[in-house]
C-alpha cells in the first residue's frame, strides 16, 4: 500500500517517473545523483510505493517492459534480438581489460604514424576511430582495400602502429597486412570479438569484445552485428581522451576503468 511521501521523496519519485524506461539500466547510486538525494531517500521512496527496495523496483520495471512487448504482439524472435544486443553490450564492457586498454592507449600516443585497417561493415567503427584520432592531430589513415592495405603496410617501421578492426579475426586481407606490418617492425593493435583467432595470434595488443551466437538476419552477406567493435572503439577513444587530458597530472591509465563503468 502506498504511503504519503515527503517533499524530497515526491521529488525523487518524479525523477524516477521521468526516467522510467531507463530504470533497468540505472543503478541506485546513479538515481540518487540524478535526483540530488541520498541513496536511502531513493530506497525509502520506492518502499513507500510498495516495493521491497530499489532493486525490486528495477526488476519489476524490467519485467513489465518485457510483458508490454509481448502484449504488443512482439514475437519471441524480436525479444531475442533485443536481449542479444543487450548481451553483446554488457559482456563486451565487462570483459574489457584495463591492462590492455592502458597498453593500447600508450601505443597510440607513442606512434608516429597509424594505419587503421578494416573490411566490410567493420569499416564503420574504423572510420569512427579515424575521425576521433584526427581530432588529436594524429597522423592516421584508414585503408579498406586489400591492395592499399598491403601497399601502405610495407612503409611502416618500429615507430608506427597498425590498428586492425576485424569481427572474427579471420579476414585473409587483414591478416596478411598485419604480417607485412610486423615484418617491418610496426606494432599491431587488434580489436576483435574472437579471442582465439588468427589476427589475435599475430597482434601485440588486443581488445576483445563479445559476439552473441544468436543471429537474427538471414542474408548470405557478412552483416553480423558490429556492436562489440563499436563499443571497443568508444572505450578506447574515451580512455585516450582521458589520458591526454590528464597527462600533465600523471594519473595512471589503469584508473580509467573506474571512470568508464
């Protein structure tokens, strides 16, 4: 049974209602910050509304959302697709290694020249990486054709870096280019979703995301979700930005992980 709310609790409940659809993704500490109240006020508010606590409230919102989708005649396949994207997002973020991020950030910062290589739809996160690194005036280029990748790789040296963005790590053109770059002394950073892959066996530094086994498309083309690669690019660039902004203060990069989560 609902109880009368105090002024601060009414304000808290209004903030909760304003962000109702986001509740399953908002922690109690985040909600407290959003409402400018204490965690205990958030808990007290939802308890007065008939819930055991904020965790119970979050669960009920998530269950109601799923029920609403089913009531709106969403098929099980659509629900699976939603869960697939959520799974890739959460497992990629939770699986990111702070040590690998630190090594990648330092390699990017140290490199005189950077070449980003990718094929097909993996070119989208690669272009995002290109544009963001250009903001920091890095000497960086993007190659997505086999002949171009192999040609430019032969001019790299030990002061340069090649970044391979490849979903499964088995694209022949990508792996051949990595081998050429390594033969000239370049350092290799790989972003992929398969740890046990050829590309990862060739790399110096790897960032590995999570790729769900569920596929909801039926095309013969390579249209697999690149969500894990986009997340890795985003986290890597955020980390690089923090590193550059805080470099003068000498903040260790391994502290970045706490900021990202």
